[in-house]
């Protein structure tokens, strides 16, 4: 009897340990445990004193070319002393492993381990340092184009909104607000001085969950799965979005935001036109990530992603940020 087809499997960590021993020449002491099962699955691999992270991409999530381009970006950043977790090849020089999972062939990549821990709220000095790191990424990649997604206002606002409509009724108050916000944000982008806005490679997911801090000093970034091309202000906007969400006390929020921006501008200036668009871009990125959740519904299931969840998300997060930036009021 043939096994019943599946959409998203979780590979056995025990068997992955044996697989990695064989593929990478690791010792028989190697252990493996699941760290996270979301769009991609991340496993902590330990071989004696050495640690790694093995990422298994979801089936049909990224193409081999997209993963190769992510690896190329990481190598470029590493060569330019930007502190990132980078891909490691097997003894044959292969960076991408092909694993015959029940749903089809899934691809996996072994990454260097980022020392330290995840810290939700950290000092203004570290926010300054993160500003420097982000600016260095944009500086190093200013002439680089990846064969990956082009992040445009349409991708962020239109495509994402269409995905949301599968899981929340358009006649709800929340979706009426989202339609209002979408129209206003698209108009702001349409009127933007696009010749002035810097374009390049963006990470699009820099926040505390994608970096480790070692000895309260050294920062290592990881998880470039959403890297692509676009206005570099998107990265700044996403960072400000996360900072607003995490730092609830206004004085601390402003102190750390100012420190981050000073760090960034110690490397390269942020044009005034970019600063003007950061509020609109930050709200647009909420649209984008809600769209990703809806696009990858099967990675979370409806106990997590359903209409009440989306209503809470829009009311508590999106509306609050929209109002904080004093964008065009919604007369609901």
C-alpha cells in the first residue's frame, strides 16, 4: 500500500543526525534536535564542541536558484566582515542537500552557528551597533541584484491583501480598515521620488528573533530566507515596526530608535525622502507578513490562523502602528 500523500512533513531529528554524519563527515557523537517548525524547519546540530543549524526548506517554498542566491549573498557579506551566519558546504563542495521527504524532494542547508542568545529588549548601544550592521549590509550590496523577489508596493500591499481574503471576510471592520490603509499607502508610494530612494538587497526580517547576542556585545544575524531586492528603507521600516511593538515605554522606544538610526547614519545617510516613507513602509510590511501567513496556511493550521486571529492582529498591531504614524485617519 502506498503512503498517503502529505503536504508538510517533519523530518526525524534522529535520522537527520545520521544523515548529516554521512553527508558532512561529522562524528558518530553528532546529535540533532528540532528548534523550530514553521515555514522552514530549523535543527540544532551538535558534534562535540561544534554547533551548526541545519535548515530544511518547506516543499515548494524556495527554488534551488533562490536558495543559491541566498547563499551567495551570505558569502559576500561574510567576505566583507558583516557578522552573519553563513552556509557550509559538504566535502564535495555542495551547499544544498536534496532530501526525499514524503511530500517530495526538500532542500536543506547547513549554516554556521550564531553564538549567543536571543534577547528581546537590549541596550541602546546594541541598537546603535545593529544600525551599523544594517547600513553595512546595504553598503556592501548596493550594486548587487539577486535573482529573487523584487519587493514592490504591489507585492507588499496588493498580493498580500488578496491572500488575506481567503481567511477573513472583506465586509468586516478590520478588512475595511485594511482596504482604506492599502489605498492610502499605495498613493504615498506612487507619489514618492523613486529616483532618490536607494535600491539594493534587503533582509526584510531583522529583529530580535533573527539575531543572537554574545557576551552582551557581539551580534550575529541569521535567517536571510526573505532576502530580495527593493528599497533599502524597507529594512529600516521593518526594524522600526518591531521596535515599536517590543518597546512599550515611549521614552525607551524613542531612545533606542534614535540610537539605531544614529548607528545607521554613522555609515551612510538616510535621505529625507526615505525617512518620510518609513512609516508607510512599516505598515505595509504588516500587510506583507500577514499575507505570508495566509500563503503558508498549512505550516501553522487554523488553530493559529483564522478570522478571529486576523481580526486581533489587525486591531492590536496594524491599526495601532498606523495611528502611531498619524497616517490618513480611517472613518469606519
